C-alpha cells in the first residue's frame, strides 16, 4: 500500500515535469498568425519569440519585429502625437476711444539704447485730456517714440535731438514702441 502511494506521487511528479518541459520547448506564440518573410533566400514565418539573427533586422522591421537577444519581439507601434490646442488669437490692438477729459498734461519721454533699449516716461498714469509728449533722444543709434494707432514720432539719429507733440487721449491703456528696436515698447494708463 505504501509503495502504491509513493508510485502514485512519482507518476504525478513526472507528468508535471513533462508538461512543463513541453511548455518550454513548444514554439512560442504558435497559435498566433505569422508574417511571411524572405530571409536568407528562404521563406520563413515570423512570430514573436522565435529565434532570429540581428543581421536581418532590416527585414524584421518591415514586418513589425525587432531581433533582441536572439528572439523576435513585436515592435511597438508609435502613438500619434498629442494634439496641441489651437491658441486663441489675440485681437489686434486698437487705441481707446471715447470722451476726452479736460486735463492738460506734459509727459517727458527719454529714449535710451545703451546698455539696453528702453523708454523712461515721467509718469505712467496720465489724466484724460490733451497730453503733450516732450521726447528727448539719448540713443546712440537712433530711436523713435510711436504712440500705437495715434501718432508716429520721427526717428531721431542724433543724441539730444528732441521733438514735441500733443494729442487728445480718452481714458484707457495706450501702447507705445520704437521703430528701430522692436523690443523697445511699453504702455501707460489714461484715467478719466
């Protein structure tokens, strides 16, 4: 009886070992469809896990495989790039319109290009009304003061050259820039 139990256990162990060995020796992914390819003058069936040679990688790649460590692997398909949201277009700038106040203000504007191009205004907040801009050039290579959509100043090439002009400004935000240095720009506020 004891021999029968030992013999039964031995049969179970042998059958488990045999099935494991068969599983290891079975062709990988044998149920999966294969890709037919011509390699080394022979027609072969390409499947993930089958043996391969790195010298034929260009052929494998045409069929969606890569030879890694002597075995074929399916090449991952590239994901499409994430769509980038379309930026909301910024409407073009237009200067404020409306009722102009009664103030009379003079704003001095100094223009510099060394060490960096910049404007220096005597005030950044101006009451609505007639505004006189007294513009002084301190630039070595020429600068201009343009009030966007309102008045384009002259390009002044001589240091200490100046110009003065007056405009009526309604409340709002006004932008200004230089025609010579595109990054030389700014804005000021006109209050009611």
